[in-house]
């Protein structure tokens, strides 16, 4: 009896244990279901919120871009930096109060293929402009605030310094002082500190506040660019600029530049003095076409009546046509040239001195007929 009871009791206890375990598993599944459901509701709510915000943002950017209606009012100066992107320009205009929103300008720029040609610089603009009007203003060169300078060919440093002083609001003495620091200007070593001939004659535009150093640096860079265009070796740059400066001062017409260059090289080849009035005039700075006996007796390496070879350096700023002539002279055997008509610039050439004297007589006849006071 005892064994049977104990067996029955053991069976009953096992059944109760299994029943209890099943109840615990059902309770755990119910709790898990509740948790998953709650998480799903939260995720759904968040997803709906993100989706709504995205749709709202899309609707705003597409249909509600802020833009002014008119041409604007008042005045403001805007600076467009070099390398600025369309977004950069839009932000600059927005920050200056020119446009109502960056997006309005970007839309206007995308609709206008000319927007890619906006030039960096300072611009006079209005505040509260319609974006397409602001874009049109940036594309109009008349709205740019620029400082312009034009240097003709054949001018010396004194002319450059005064012109640069006028441009920058400084004195000629201050420009000359800035010119002394040739390393800061970027003057190539082969110039040996001589700035003459290295400031390229041309028209330049600068932003307000430009300094004399910046102006001269840009002119030097342009000279180097032209020399590189004609493949002038570094060691030949100073010689080419010197020859080109002589051509610039002697030639009256473009067609004569290569011919005059050939005369210079032909004389150098046989160690014949160049005998150019232009190099003497560089020393004396006197008026008139020809030099006097007194001027030609000036003792200087620039006096090509007295010394053989080229002068120590350029005597003026040569333009590209003269540089080209110095690089590619005409193929001639000429040793002489003379301008026989000072009005038209007609120039005659000769290989023999007797022929040259005949050409000089033509010049004298022209002077007599036209009562020229040049001497």
C-alpha cells in the first residue's frame, strides 16, 4: 500500500509540474505579443511622422520658394569671389539682402545658361531684387565696380609708375618703392632686378583696393605668359625683351617689326654697332626724333653709337607684336633702315651703306618739304 501511494503521489506531482510550466509559457507569449505590438505602433507612428515631414518639405521647396517681385531698392555692394559656385553666389546675395532666398536664385540660374559666365568681382546691386533681375545684374558688366588701367606699348617705368599711382590712389614715389622689392613682385631671376621691359603693356581690370604690388605682379605674369607662348627659353628672356623693346621704339608700322629685328640681329652677328637713337633717348629723355652730337657722346652702355652689342636691358615695355618679331625676325641681309616719311611711317632698308645714304636723302627731302622742326 505504501509503495502504491507513493507512486500515485509521484505521478500527480509530475502532472502538476507540467501544467504549471505550460501556464508560464502562455504568459510569456502574451507578454511578448504585447511588446511587439507596442513597438510596431511606435515605429508606425515615427514612420508616418517622417513621411509627413518629407512631403511637407517637398511641397515647400517646390511650391513656396520665397522671391521678391520687383527690381529692388536702395544700393548694396556685393563681392563675388573667384571660384564661387552657384550656391555660393546665392548665399552671398541672400546674406546681403539682395534676394529673398538662395533657392530662388538657383532656380533662376538653372533656367539661364548665361549664368555660368558670371565674372568674379565687386558689383553694385539693389536690395530685395527678384532673383532673375539679380542674375541679370551680375551678367551686366556695367554693374561691376572695377579699376581699369591701360598702358600703351613702348613706355618706360616712369610712365608705368605714374599710371599705377593714379589707379591705386598712391604716389609715384610709393609705387617706385614697391617696385624695389622685385622678389615680392615675382620678377624672374633672369631679369637681375631690372623691372624695365617686364611690365607688359595692355589693359587690365582690378577690384577696388588693389595695391601697386598686385598691379605690377599681374603685368609681370602677363609678360611671362607671352614669352612662354613663343617658347622663349628662360635664359633668353632678357635678351628677347631687350631686342623687342628696341623694335618697339624704332618701328612705326607692324609690317616693319620683323624687318627691323633682322637688322639688329645682322649687326650683332658681325659685331657692328647698332647706332640706334632710341637707346640714346632712353638715357637723355629729350624730345624729338633724332639725337644730337652731344647726346651721342654720352658715355653709357645704353649708347649704342659708342658701344657694340645690345644695351644692358630693355629700354621700354614691348608689346606682343614686337616680342614675336624678336623671336621670329625676317630672313634678310639688311644692315640699315630709315623711316623716310614721318607721317605714314614708311621705312626703307639697305644692305649697302651707299644705298642707305640714298634712303637718308629721301628722309631729308621729306623733312625739307614738310618743314619738320624735328632734329
